């Protein structure tokens, strides 16, 4: 395999597509490049649960033949990794747990079907927090992936889409699929220096995705650029007969207007009291990001939220616990099942949430969504940090503390949110910015993020890989 021909493993999909079109490389060379890096590096990084070497090579050969015979799309022949919540026909879905005794999936998840229809090649399945219930990315049952930004100290990769983020950040895959219930795409994007989109619920079908909390779950990509995120979601969106939230009539047209910039747009910022727990270093990068938006022609103004961030966080947690317990009660209540005690406790909270209490929080959620709509009458988007501090060493993690104070609000209020690199902190670790927009305004978040990405140039790669 000629690595020089295959190219830099940290290239974007957009760049790889141009290289394939120009016959500078082939899909088989790309697959061999990434499989070689997985073999060389994943023993330490532990991003993958399973790798589909034979299937990926066969698919690559088929993609190369198709490209030679007919015009192909921008994702054709490009590899992708998928979180181990997504069914892939012929392979077991483990959901980060050893407690599930499942046969191989008979059908492939909707989102993965759409990517394969666009010509993408599945490299394998990536690690996740057990049952996807955790923001730090830790998994004592299956092993916690190693954040590639510090090869000396094992730091939190972010969760629950931990393996997907590590795979992309370390150049083991150009892009990966994750899911987001309370920040599970955005937190690993923050800790690993990537772009991640928490899509609007109903944009990408969740058929064939192991559920954590159906009221809050969404599918999203982890990528190296905003344009790559737009390309993947554009390929995945559409009607899924297994997900009643999707529609035959809705198209977001994410690539149209992507380069239009932010001149004249209004970007909200949180009040000072909502930022009290953000570390000074993260706060400094956030303030610099807001100045960048103003330099690009946007107007930045403070917004007052109808309720405190902590209130939304608590209510979202109650929904997660109640709905995950409804799905997993048999495993959680069986003390002999090999579920991590931390995860057992989070899900087990659901048994103490009565039907009446659950109904009240769902009713409050609907009311909060109506109230919050008035905020977006004042601004086009809200900018905030994703995490209040950089990725800590595993030994310093408090599993009872949230890594992202500004994560669950998005899912609770049915918003969309784009995460992207905000810069590098003094200790060399990345941190992230998120752009929150109303449901189905995903294209607006991508447009704003693309303007910031272009101006800041914050596409980053870890040293030593």
C-alpha cells in the first residue's frame, strides 16, 4: 500500500473526494491507509470495538469500479466509522455493554444505509459509554478510549460517542457517526478538537439505533470540518419508516448558503451568571470567538433565558433516567447482570420517577419550548462553550458532575447545535464552541460555524500521530 498515494489521513472528506476524482488515489488505497493506522494505533487508543477489514476492502474495490464507470457523489468511496449503537447487518450491536446477549443484526440502521447508498465504506464499529449514558466517555466494562491529544496521560475522550471522536481525531477514520441525547456528539467533539452536529430530531431517522431516551435522542456526525458535517447530514436526512419523527416532505438543503457568512446576523450570548463555572482559559477563547463574529459583521448581544440552565439540565436528566429505565429495567434490576455500577445508578433513578412525575416533566418541557421560542425572536443563534473546562485525566473525573453544563438544554428544548473547535488552551488541549439554533434550522448553525471556521482556521490535529 502506497501511503503517499493515499494521502494524509487527516484530510477532510471534501479533500479526499477531490483526490479520488483526480485519480490521485483510490478507495482501496484509502481503506488500506486507515486500516493500517487502526492496526498500528488502536491498541493504545482503543477507539474500535470491531473492524470490518474484509468487507471494507471488498466495498472499496466495488466503489473504485463504479467510479470508473459513472459519475459519483461527493462521499463515494470515502471510509466512515460508526458508533456501536448503530445496527450493521451481520454484526452484533453491543451498545458499550457486556450485558446484552444479542444476535447479529438482520438489518442495517437507516443512517448507515443512507451513507452506504452515497458510496461510503464502513470501517468498523466504535466504542461508546455503556448504553450511551455518560458525558465523560468512560467505560470500565469495555475500556475507555484514549484521548489522542495527550498520549502521556489518559484523559477523558468525551461521551458517549467516545470511540467515534477518538477515531477521527487520531486519523483512524476521516469521519464517524455518533448519537446525541444530552451532548454525546458535542462533548467528544469539544474534548477531541472536532466538528460535531447535534441534528434536529426528525432530520435523520433513528431506525436501527439502540435507544437511550427516545424523546431526546438524535443522530449526528463527527468530522474535521463544517462542510464535511453538512455533506454527511445531507446524505443521511430523509424519511425513515422506523422513526415517526421523520418526514417525506422536509429537506434542509444544508449545502445551500453554507458560505454566505454571518454579516447582519444576531448572535446571542449567555448572561454572566450562567457562565460562572467556565474556567478562565475557556472563557478567554469564548470571548475571542465572540469578537471574531463581530469582526465578520454579526451583532452579539446578551440573551436572558426563561429558566436557569441548571433547571433544564435537571429536567432532561429525569427524562433520560425514566425513559432508559423503561427500556432496560430487566438488566438494571438484575444485580447479576454485568452493568457498570455508575450506569446502573443513572438508569436506576428512573424507577423512582413515577408516571405522574414523568408526565409533569414532559408537560413542562412542552411549555419551556414555547417560552424559549421567544429568545429566537431576538437572535438568530446562541453561542456558548460546550464544556466549561478541558478534558481531565481519568483519575480526576467526578462521574456525578456533568462535563458540559450547556449540553442537555439543546436536547430538552428540541434545538439543533453545531460544535466546532474554538482553539487550543495553554496546556495544549482543545476546547469547543457551540452554535444553538431552533429545530430544523440546522443549516443556519452550519453557516455560522463555517464562517467562524474559515476565519479562525481552527482545524487541529494532535501531535505525535
